[in-house]
C-alpha cells in the first residue's frame, strides 16, 4: 500500500469553509479527507492554464487544490460556490 498524501487547507479555504452550511459542509469535508488516499479521484478536472491545480465538484460547490507528488502533499486553496470559485 502506498503512503497517503498530507492534506493541508490554506487559510483562504478555511475561511470559505466557515461560510458553508450543512449538509454541504460534511460532504465537502469527506471529499477533502479522501484526497489523502486518492488525490485524483474519478471526475476530477485539471484546471487550464498550465497550473498544477485541480477541481472537484461537490454539488454547487467547487474544491480547488494543488498536488505535489514529489513530497506527497495536497493543498486546498479554495472552496466556493461555482459562480465564485474561479475569480
């Protein structure tokens, strides 16, 4: 079995999470924790522009994060409603 990734949530994403209510919040937390085991789950999309960023859909919310395979980390930098996620 491979070593799990370390998942970090940047301060901006922590602030985003405080604005989200149930039942979305528990599902989003579950998806974020799952990134430690599988950082590229099914239906994940790589963002355009040559960046290392990916996004996962969770209903009307988007979880934006970067993967560093060399040090096995995942950094969540944004969790937002789909109309605000890419600004």
